[in-house]
C-alpha cells in the first residue's frame, strides 16, 4: 500500500509518495517518489502508484501466512505507522472492555460484556456477581496496562509478572510463580510437561524467541509464542490469559495493533491451538492474521 507523506524542509512543506516494503522479518524498506509542494491530480497519482510499485523491491515471503493475507497485514502495518501516538490513537475506545471480557469469558468467567464495562468504566460491581469474577476483570485492566507499558526484553520474569497481574488477589495458589503440580487441559489431548520441567522449558522458550524474532514475521512470532506458552502451561491458573497478553505484547512491540480473540470464535481458536499442539503452526498464524484484518479493516484501507 502506498500513502502520501508530508515533510517540512526549511520554511516549506513537501509531499512524497511512500511505500513501505518488508524485505525480511525484521527490516522494512521505504520507497519514495518526490511529489513537490502540492499533491498531484488523481490521474497523475494513479500513474505514480504504478511507478512506485515498479521501484519497490521484491517483498519478503512469510513461512506460514498466505501471500494475500500477508500483503493486507503489511498494509495494516503501514496504516498504523501514520499514527504518532501508537497504540492509543489506533485502539477503539472500548478495546480494554472487549479484550478483558472476551479473554475472561474464554476461561469461563460468567460476567457479561455490559457487566465488565460497568466494572472497568464506572467502578461498579454488578449486583449478585462473585467477588472472584469481579477481581478477574479488575486484574485484566491492570495486566493490560502492565503489558502495554513494558519496554524490557522477553524473559521469564516478564511472563511471570503478567501472570501475577492476572491472578493477584484471587484464589490462585501460586501468583507470579511456576506451578509445582501436574495439570491437564480440559477438552485437549495435549499433556503439558511435568512441573519439574517447566523452568527448563521456559528458559528454552526465551532462548528460541531470541532466534526466531529474526526469522519469523511479527504476526507469526506472536502466534508462535502464544502456542508455546499454552503448550507448557507453566502456571496453576491464568495460562490462556497470560498467553494472549504476551502475544499482544509482541504485536505492540512490532508496531501491529493488538487483537481481541472473541469468545464467539472459541471453537476456531481451540482448533488452531490443537493443530499447533500436533506440530502444525500454520492454522493459528492464519487465525491470528484473520482476526487482525477483521478487527482493523478500516485502518487497513486508510492508505492509497
């Protein structure tokens, strides 16, 4: 996608036609055509769009994302780059409410979207709601704030801190610490590693992330880390919510908008996770890309 960029030089403003092209998982190349002090006519711009496409280098091909989806994902990324106050300018006003509600609902929290909004927006606990359910909503807000503000590296302490924010002041026995007992994932054939193996598996996750962040497209990387965390299931509670938050942290870090996985898509979500458990990472990467494109379709179309 090409867009018009306005720059100041001396006392005047000048316009450029710009196209960002991803040439590797971590590198973007910006191609420019100088337009002058005024934006050309529509007809002239159509000619320049074709010209900039010819000048652009061959784009990077992702391992797991279909070519068409990848092109649209990169259009979305280019659209986001226009916003100086990322991600706040990009996010819908109700993002926190929808993200918290859906992430909790996937795990069985019975509070409705409206009740979640009352708690987060008006600090009102719904009549008859259980304290534990209300605290989970409040924790969701704190956890999102923590993840959005975190600028450090991905390490074990960060992941443990996310889980702590999710589970603090609840009945969860180990908050911010790895589990010390065996767990099973309801409805899944996947058997997580034994508790004594969790620490070593998490160290391996951090080491593999350091390698893969140079070799995977950011959306693929976010999908990978979500699946890896879910497979390890390192905590006694909060594993799914932690995985979704860390996944969104990767997207934010790579200047992609965060995604809400709707409870209405729970079946597709679980199917994609189960595919990853069996060694096929593609369904979840495509699922994540699809959710991004559906949720930010307007942003994707802001460019030329």
